[in-house]
């Protein structure tokens, strides 16, 4: 599981604090290098990281929250080829918890979009969210 690329993208609405959105992302992925780009309305935060350590914080959160089964379902639902797409609730991430959401409508301020690319995504899912039962 060496070749892992994690890409994070989240819209920062005009009513939101850039620092709070950054903190939400850092709560999920640690000290990930983020860039802010202007959009027509608000801004777009993008971040990239390579390697398993980029997912260590999420790995630990899934265990602390005891939601590995739900996470496993969400990860397999987002599996396509060598890519896993998932969406995290921005407000919940800000307070240091994990909540999976859909691409649109579930989170009023929009989700944190996460794309994980790797050679063997099924092996990655087994590591990140193994079966509990």
C-alpha cells in the first residue's frame, strides 16, 4: 500500500471561516498542505498528500468513533477502479468526529470531498475499516 494519493477538496462558502474549514480538514487528515483558490462564490480549499500516513488520523478516528462498519460501507460504495471517493460532513469534521455524507444535499454547507487513489483499494479499505464482526 505504498502508492497512495489523497486529494481533498472543500468549498468555503462566503459565510464560513476559512480557518474553521481548514481545521475541519486537519481534524480528518492531520497537517495536510492546503491551498485556497477563489471561486465565483467563496473559495475552494484543495489539499494533497501521499502515503499511508495521510490516512492515519482518519484510521484512528474510525476506531475511536466505532464506525468501522459504516465506514467500510461508505468506502466500498465510493470504490471505482483504483479510486475511492468519499464525502465527509464538514460541520462534524470541525468538531473532530467522522460522519459520511453524500455528494450533495445532505450537508447544507457542502461536504469535504476526498479521493484516494492506490494500486489496491480493497486492501486499503480492509486496513482503514476492517470488518468488525
